[in-house]
């Protein structure tokens, strides 16, 4: 089966006149948001490539080898040579992990949000989606889109992978009509959905005609919480490694469609119907306490190890059994996408 690597190798010199901007080009941009660089204001494509070679920052993000492989394929391409990358943000502190870039090419603008980097704060933000809206990262994403869509824009795509997909949806649906009308499409590449109250809101309903959710058959992340408009695709990997977009099967400019696994359907059930039976405030208290323990037992450079995860889960024995069981399942599901398993390159 073919993947995004094959698309880029085959079409990297194809003009946009012969092959218009499409879903695979947007997928490329979602991967580029993971480039290991410090924040910058503006770089032309060749400067961007050189900067990655000369000034990469030391990150252990699992997407790093994939984004570097993509860069290596397109570095001398004719199709992407006129790209301009602006307002690139790559930040992480005690309260927030956030990444985003704006890509301009011809008359097209793409705002691409980065997913979780595997840090403790990055994963705490993911869990806060269960009981908080908007989160700190939501607020940053909303302001970013507001400030980066202008009256001159005609064709804007808001995209993101994993947590970045959730940020793409939130940042778009919270815009005033003057900004929202500029957005052609919002693409969520296997990112989590919403609590029931946001899912049933007018803002989400306004978003639906422009929203596309791409999830693999064995999705563990994109099936969390409430969402609609799923497009299920097959993957050349298995289990949790299906989350990585470089494994998704394509043919030409289209994804190869598949059927959602039983396990993925179970995640939807657990994080929607079953969660509605639980006390949201108690969930909040448990998760915040769990991650406080993570902070005290932090491993190298803010990453979370499997050993630490097991220790924290064992420490939950005094909690309400139903809540403890639920949180354990969600923790194991979501944390397994971090430094616990290595994806295929």
C-alpha cells in the first residue's frame, strides 16, 4: 500500500495547475508542524529547510523521524518551493504545550496545529479535554487563528494531527463570522472530540459543513469524546501505531477507506455514554492529582515512562472503584501513544 511518502516522492515536482492543492498536501502540512525548531516569525521554504539542518532543537518527540523524512523528500521539490512559513510557535512550559505554523503558498493559507509532544503537561492538557473548555491551549489556538486570518485571505485551511486536530476544530468554531467565512475546510487528523455540551452547541453545528475527521480503523485518539463526520482509513501499521499519519494508506490523492474496529467503537462508548454517568468534578480531581504525582516523579526531559504510569495507577487504590476503573482505562489508552511505543518510520 502507498503512504504520504509515496505521494510526495511521486508528485513533489508536479505543478498546482496540473494537480491542485488536495488532502495529501494538507496532510503534509500537518506533519510539518512537528519540525524540531524554535519559534520564528517568517522563513521562505529554502530558509526553512536550511534552518532544520543547521539549527534543530533537541526533542524526543516520536514524530521527529517522520517529519525529518518528509523534509528530506521535499527539500528540492518544485511543488513546494514557493512555500512561506510564518508565525511558527513551538512552546512548552509548566502550564502549556503548544505548537502551530502558518503556511502560505500561492493564494492558499494553511494554519497547522501541532499535537502532543509526549511531555507531562502535553498529556495533562489532553486529559483536561474531558472536563475543561476552553483549555489554555484552546485559548492560544483561538487567538492565533484570529490574528492570522486577514481580509486578504480567500482560501484558508485549519488543520492538525492528534491534539492539534482538536485545536483546529476549536480555533475555527470560536471565530467571528468575518474570520470563519474565510475558512474553506477544517481537517482533524485523528484528534479527540468534545464534551457533550460543546458537541451539542450551535458553534459546533456551524463547524460541521466544513469539518472533516480522518481516523484510522484502529483509532485510539480520534475516537475519544463526541464528534461527527468520520472518514475511516486503513493503515500499514497496527494498534496504537495507526495513530501516526505516515502509516495511513493512500491511492493517488485519496485515502483508502476502511471500517472502524471494535476497540475504537468501544473507546467512543466509554468516553461518551459511560463517562456521562460519572461525576465530572471527581474526574477532574483524580486526573489533576495523578499528573501532580507525575510531576514529582518526572523522567528525562518531561517525558513519561511506562514504569511511572504503572506506579501512579497503583497509587489509585483508595479512589472510588468505578471512577478508578474508568480513569485507568483512559490513562492506559491515551498514555500509550506517548514514549511507551515506537511508531514505524
